[in-house]
């Protein structure tokens, strides 16, 4: 029996991509986040008896997501504490509200996603993304369903924000981030208490590179650098920062944590498994 022409069908792709970003929050400050993206497309079947070929879904929609909110700073445009100036392809902003102090950010406009909302929520991000995806699907697609979810982590994790000025891609943006698990082993055994302690120490942290720290006065840190996309700057409370003597790649983060752990457990072998968002990261070891 043939399907009636008017009947709509749906397809889905789970974990199409991961949006690694950061957002401004009136309580937490600047927050690194990793949202797993699930998608469902509803529409009439095309000449191939498909709503859309899965290869095209991954190519078109993943590319659109990767070039929109991913690796950007999500800004709630309607928040009362936001001052925003846009000119010449750049955005400068000040975000007031967090008890620890305001956040100042300057970057090329491409590094910012402005949400029509008072606060950044998954629903607000979905509302921002749906028009972006609507531009890349064929006419037979009548509805786009989008879900953002966080990874289930049975153990310790932290949210961090950073920027990698040497990176050729989107990671060069000074305020993008990740929600990341942490695994610490001493003499081959995981230490849940140490993991929880580290996660608490780095809850909603900004990880900066020492050579990019241009000011550390009045209880605040200001980081600046110029990368391929242009000039970047962020200023925020020093209490919400940690400074590394190296770049803040996940490899260097793992090494940094391994050295700290080795100093606390002298003579014992230690291993750090640090994640950068979902299902990727780096391992550092110190044999003791």
C-alpha cells in the first residue's frame, strides 16, 4: 500500500553535534556549557521516499549549528544589566548582576550570539537556532524539532570558559566553554573525593593563560589577545579565574592538574583524565 501523499513523516538524529559555548548568567557569571543536540525533522517524503537523507542532515544542519551558537558567548539581549555597543563588526558589552562583579567582553561580532531573552536557557537557545536551521532544510520539511540536553555524568564535573588564541578555528574566541567531567586516579584507583574537590574549585571558572593576563588590579582579571578573527578581551572577577602558565588546551589542563595532584601525593603515581565537553579530552600521567 502506498503512503498517502498528505501524510507527514518524521526522522530523527540523536547527538547530531555538541554545542560548546559560554553564556552570561546573573548569578553564576560567565558559564561554560556543552549541550548535546538531538534533532527531528517532519515533512513530506521527497523523490527518494525520505524526509531528508541522513547524510544531508549531518552536512547541512550540523554545519549550520557549528557556524552559529557553537563556540560563541551567548548573551541575553533583554537582560536589564546588559550594556551593549555594536559597531564596525565588533561588539563591546558590560554585564552587571553577578554578585562577584560585572563582566566586560569585547570581540568580533561573530564570537557573540545575541538571544532575544532576559536569561539564557535551553529554550531560548532553541528559539535562536530554529530560524538558522530553517534556512538550510528543503521545502518539504514542515517542522524542525530540536532538543538540547547535557551529558549524564555519574561523578564530578565542572563548567569552564576559556579561549585559545593560537587556534585556527572557533576555539580562538576568548569566551567559549565546556561542561566537563574529571577523573583522578592515585596508584591506579579513582579518588572520588579529590574529583569532587577539584570540580568545586573550578565551578564556573574562567581559565586564562598568564601571558594573556594584562591586568590583575582591584580584585579583577583582564585578559587580552589578538587572534586570526581579530582582537579579543574579557574582564571579570579574579575570584572566578584560575591562571595557567601554558595555553588552556585540554592537554595543558590535564598536565596542570597532574602536576598539582603529584605535588599533593608525592611518590605516588597519578593520572588525570580531563574532558573537554562530551566524550573527548586528554590524559596526563605522573609515574611518581
